[in-house]
């Protein structure tokens, strides 16, 4: 359903509002039908709402969201539906009645349904298991790559960035000039616990109130990271955050030498800005569930977060020279 796209930056609230409004309309219509003696039974009403939510998440949202995220929304919606159908003992009994009727086989029809389920469900589960383990000899449509090639340019908040030449505006020396050596000297040592070189020197300790320039921007990037990113990427940037295992694959481990240590800073800026939905074809299907942070952060905030990630891990951004 690409003809009615969700508004960038307001997608979560718009999605929740549309779902809430649709369910409210359904409840009101069903209530009116019940008043006239033609209401939908509670069991089928609950099933219908759940199916509607799943279809909405799969076909309404564009670009599509990964299955792992749909599963989270589906679980939450199922819990809400069960709370709705069990609001009172009468409603709960009404909801359970069709299920119990089939299990007890009170009529020939219910006995037929029960028999069919006892045959169909095991066959369906067996077929799913068989197809899951069945080897495939077909070549992939596209070759997959962990770090897909970035575009030549990217547009963030209406400004076009040429990724080959753009530089982090906060990685500068005391004179305001871009200076890799100046910032490298202030990156944390790659040691046990990633200790800072001198916690009493504001040139190295970003949490020192007198910290200025580069190290001050590191602190600001850290504050943004821990407000938005650590839930997935972890307090120690190792990809083991609170929500990490809800996703497949799990979020990137920045402490791994195969991630940001192998990348240019502009590549990380592009990936953070565009998120998983901004990946090119060779990065699909859904190699990342990261949201497009350009919808939530400014350009300056993204640059600061990227700089903090390199500082915290002790790695150096790759450069052309």
C-alpha cells in the first residue's frame, strides 16, 4: 500500500492512531449490532481483530517492517485482545464456548471440526518443519554482504552529503581544523575496561565539567547514545542491549574489530541516518532492523553519536590515506 505512505517522523504515532481508531470503530459497530441482536460472537470478534492487526502491519506499513518486529506487535496485540475478551466472566465464557464445543464434540459438526484439526494441525507442523530443514540448491537472487556499498551521496534533513569527501565537523582541533591526529590522541586506550588515559585531565575525560572542544562533543554524543541507542547496542556498545535478543540478527557489536573499525566515519553516518530500510539490495532481506535515526535526530546529533562510538571503543575511523 504505497499510495498512502506514513508521514516520516510520525510513523509510530500515526500507526498506533490508525490501529486504535479502526478497532474503536469496530467495537462501536459490534456494540450497535449487539443492541439489535445481530452482534458478532466474542470469539470471532477477537480473532477478527487479531487478523486485522496482522494484515495492517504486513500490508499497510511501507517500507515494510521485519517479521521480528511484527511478532512483537502481534504478541502485544494478542495480550490486549485477551484482556478485552476476559473483561467479565460472562464475556470470557462466551469467548471460550466455541473452543469448548469443538473439544467436547457436542454435535456432529463439532466432531468433524475436531477430527479435521487433529489431522490438519500435525500435518501442517510436519510440513513446516520439513520445509525448514529442506536444503535449497538455488542460487541467491543477489549476493549478500555485511557492509553494503554506500551511495555516492545521501540526503539528510534536506542537505546532500558527498560521502567520499564529507568530514565529521566535530572532529577538529583547538583551531577548528579537521585533525585526525588531534582526535586520535584523545581516543581511549584499547585496554581492559577501555580505561581513559587520564581521568583528571579534561582533554581526555569527557565527563569533566571543564572538558571542551572534541572531548566535550564526545560527551554530548554519549548522552544521545544512552538516551536512544543503548537499548539495542548495549551499555558497552557490544550489541547486547536490553532489547537485543528480540531481533534477528541482533544489533551490531561496535567493539568487534569487524564493524566500525573497518569503516569510514561517513559510512557509519549514512547507516545511522538511513537505518535498516535505507540498505541497498545486497543488504536485504532485512539485515538490520535499526530505525532511520534521521527521523529522530539532527545532523549534528548523528555526527556526535558516531564520534562517541569510535571514542568509546578505542577504534580509529578508516581514512583514504
